């Protein structure tokens, strides 16, 4: 299992859509979802305001305006990395 971190903004429909997609994909790609509301921290808000929603999946980073297919590819790649490491 691997971590997926979503940097999101409050009351953002796109962020909610991503959260819903990540929950729906959790059976195929088991992950720990970490939600970080950038509006609760001035430093995070300043750093990520123009990039949110932003998803970090292992070493992969998806910035705003990515598709569900992009999300699935990144989740699959992260899962493959975890699977390879567990074999070694």
C-alpha cells in the first residue's frame, strides 16, 4: 500500500470529484488517502493556491486539470513500484 496526498481547497467541486474518484479506485489500487486542506495554512495556501488540486502519488505529481485516466496511470505506476519493492 502507498500514500496518496491530495492538496485541495475548501468548497472546490474539482477537489471533491478527485476525492470521489480516489475512493472509487481504492479497490483496484489500495492506498492511504491523506487530505490536506491548503486553506487552513497560510504557507500551504501561498505555495499551492495556483496549483490545487494537486495529487502526490508516491514519486508522481499531478497538478490541476488532470483526467481520471492520468490518475489511474499514476496509481498503477505507484502500485507497480510497491509490488516490485516487496518482491526484492
